[in-house]
C-alpha cells in the first residue's frame, strides 16, 4: 500500500518495500496527477511482490517504484548549485546611491555619493573584487587617509557614510555583517561650523579653491534673515504647481519643524484657539519613543492654516494630496518642495536637484533668527527640541546683545 501526503504544496508518496520505508516527491501540485501516480506506484509494488518485476542493480528501489518500474539506470544526482557571485563594492555603491536618491535631501545624497567615490578611489582594484574582499582594515585605512587630508568634521562624516552604506548592504543580504562597525568615531569631528548668511557663503566660495563637497557643506550652513525668508516665500507662492507646496515651506519657516514633523502634522496637533502647534519627533535615538514639543503659532502662519483648513475639509493630516487623506512620503515632499525654486537664484544645479535651501535651512534660520533677536536660550531649546551643546554652538555667535553686554562689563582704562 502507498499513501499520499504533502510537503508544502507538493504531493509526495510514502510506501514500504522489503521492510524499508520510502518517502518520495511526486513533483506535482495537481491532486489528480498525484492520484494517477499513486495508482501506478501501487501497481508497481504489486508486480514486485508477485515477481513480475525486479529492481535492476545500482537502481534505488524507491526511485524504481516511483518511475512505474521503467528505470534501468541510477538517477542522475542533481548538480550542486553554485552560489551567485557577490557583486563588487563598486557595483554596490552604484546600487546604493540609486536606492537612496529619492529618500534623502539632494545635498545629502550628493555628499554621500562623493564620500563613496573617495572610497572607491582609495580601494583601487579591490573595489572591483567581490564585496566581501573589503575588510575593516581597508575601511580604517581609508578613514585615516581622509583624516590626514581633511578636517576631522569631513572625515567623521565619511565614516558615518560608510556605516550607512554597509548597513544597507547587510539589509540587502549581500554580506552577513558590516565591516564598518569596527570604525571608531573621530575625535574632534563633532563640532560643526556655525550658520552663515548667503552673502558670507558666496564670499567664501568666490575666493576659490573649494571642491564640490566643500561648497555643498557651506550651503548646508545657510541661514536666512526674515526679509530673505519673506522673499523666498513670495517666490514659492508665485511658482507652486501644487497647492500644498506653499505650506511645505511656510510651516518649517514659522516653526523650525523638521521635514518628518511637518509631514506627520495632524489637525489634532494644531490648536488654533490657544495658538500653538505640537511637533512630534522621532529624531535619532528617540525614534522608538515619539516626543512632543509645543511651538507658539505665529499669527501669519495661523492665517494660512485657517484658510487651508477651509479648503481641505477632509483628512487628518495637514499636508495631504487633494484626493487622499493620508500623509505624503518623503520623496513626494522633496519634489514638491523643490519645484517652485527651479529656474530661480535659489537653485544651484537643476539637473542634479541641488538647491541652496532645504527643509533644514528653515530650521537653521528659525533658531538663528531667534538667537539674533536675543531670545532666551532655554526658550529656543524648548521650541527646537535641542538637547546637545554642539547644536547650540552653531548659532550662539548670533547673540549680539548678550555678547555686547558681556564685553562691556569691565574696563581696562584707569
């Protein structure tokens, strides 16, 4: 007797012959085909038991029965499956930069792509070998070489790019573990440059001698004065193709909120009566635990939100598509954010999606303009959600009244 069974979706048969049990796959998911094969197997077992058939030498009895008594030579073993060759580090860099292009800000994408090009040049021919040929010693040698040639800030950012790149490589299952985890943070690489005006940045660039990465780093330090922000918002309002594009600029300009906080903003977080908005943050180590901070609602932004709510009567999220109630994703937000600045002086390179201004620029400007107005540091911290001294140092130089009173607090004249 033989019995049908299943292994996953594939039918198999179980039977006994000469005191030994066999279990063989029928290599079909079709029940009618499996039952026809079962009938043939039972007939073959009967013919073996009655002496009408004999199992040839060197042929497996189980395979002989499943073949219906027709097998005369041993079954060919399945050839070993060769593992797919690992891609090279150069190929993975191309895949990675393409994968993150729509997920991060253009300037950040350009910086990461440049860091990885530096890595490929350092590796030389090893970049074209399978990716598992690159070791932590190779990566450490690269970081140390960059540290010798560049400021610690730059070398530390390149180390962070390696961490992010190899995390992606592991997630894609090209490597079982990241060789970059053994790279130690670079001392002296934590302080970031202070925020600067557009005039200061253009003056530095005009002196010459900077590469693309250094120029992009400078524009990352940009902060705008209130008149400059007003001019930019006027440009955006005149050029927007989608109605919610203006709010993608106005909300961070008036609140200093991060991109993710703007996209997560719900109407339940906007208190028009009390005059504040609640920013929900998952920044860095707080990603697993959402934190909320309250930011006073500027009267000009309040007027914009009141008018917007009357236009969009459906949906819980403040920023949403006309025909949808859910939030928009980062890629969509970036493209709608950049669109009104294309072809203007705010665009650095239209083909590469490089602009002087990003979501983070409004955040820099919000903190810097509060500092320049001599707003108490504790108030700025509360509205910005700052917790590190390194971030405070970036705009502390803009406290003019505090510095003037401090420097005038003593005299050296008798």
